[in-house]
C-alpha cells in the first residue's frame, strides 16, 4: 500500500485581478504535487469576473474551496483567514499576480520531509513583467540559508540587498509552526519583512536554487509629498519586533541576544528612508542639479527601501 503524501494547503489571496488569478490558479492546479487543499479567498472584487473564474476551476477540481468576504475586510484579514482555514501539514501563501513552476511544491515538500527541523523552504525567484523575465533573485553564497546558523540567517534577513529576503514569506511553511508564530507579528508596517526577520530566529530555512516562483514586477512607489516623519511606522515595527522577540517562547533565549544587530541595521534603513524624503524636499526647492538629486533619490529608494 502506497503511503499518502502529506497534505499541502495553498491559501490564494485575490482581489480584482481576474486574469492574474486565472494564471495563478492554473499553475497551482497543474502542480506535479497532487495532494493539495486550495483555499481561494476573495476580498469582494467589483463585478463577477473573479467569481466566474473560480467557479469554472472548482467545477473541474474538487480540491478548490472558495470564500468571498463582503464587505472587503482588507489584506491582513485575508492573509490570516486562509491560514486559519488551513488543515495541511504544509502551508503556502499564494497571490493572484504570481505563478509557479509545476515542480515548485514537490521540490519544497521534499526538503521539508528530509529534515524535520526546517520550518520553511523556498526557491529562487524570477521577477517578470509582460511575460519577460526582468531579474532572477538567487539566495547564493553568503546569503544561502542552507546549513547556516541562526545568526547568519538573521543577519541575511535584515541585510539582503533591496530587502529581497522578504520573498521567503512566499515559500512553503510547516503549517502548525506558522500558525503558532505568525500571529505574534501582525498589524505592523512592513509586516512581511518583520515576520521573516522574526522567523529566522525561530527555525532553519531551506533553499532550492531553481527558478520555480514567478513574481510580477511592481514599480517602487515613493512620493515627495509623503510626510517626512512617516518613518514613525518603521519605529513602531522595530518596537513590535523587539518586544515580541523578548517575550516569545518560540525563540530559544540565547538567540534573543542577536537583537541589537537588528535594531542597528533597521535604524539605518530608517535613516536612508528619511534621506529619501529630504532629497525630495531638496529637489522641490533647489534650482541646482535637479536631475542629479532625482537620480540619487531613486538610487536610495531602490537600494534601501
């Protein structure tokens, strides 16, 4: 008798992206790994296009469960909702503007099954736009989490260029572990980035160096009109991270002494964020070198935020 492979829950979040949802769902139902529970959670998109797409897929695939939230209760609610509904041994957050190689889940399940200590597995990431690959993000060399200690992964999570370590949140988690630790870091600014920093102290991370996850490119949005004191949101996030790490039982006590490293590095990010705002103000008031100032502002935004 063949042993049933462990159940994987895919929590697919969607709002007003019918074509992206269609592509994402197709890539999920076509996975080589078949034992899936697919939870589609919609934040009440206008019209019926999203509902119709899910209906057509669910008619052919009984693994799909659909939930519609009316009124729209926001992204944070939706993120927590799919995790609460999950019953699989492993869990994956999926988004309606991304898609997956057919071997994404099967390769990551293999890594988690091989080592019970690993709480998260992720692949290399391909950034695409209009069907063209713009960038490949690989966590190689010093940034490869495989067989690294907690301190190294913790440092990588706060220092990887352009904050790209945040893509780890799109990987495959041990569901029970995730349900235990994720509620501890919610409702804060840049919660996904803060959570991965936190999780790097909770559990080892495994990496598959193949482009199996495809993420749609989005333009970095920054505005000269944003209040220069908006960095207070970053301060609140750091406070929440520090408080949670100190109080949590999910992190072994001696790892909590890594906190000063995170505080120093994250405050440096805030400094660079303030620099972006200041350069924006300078750009508006100066008559000298406006193009050079704008280029410097864009460089800082891309590099540190």
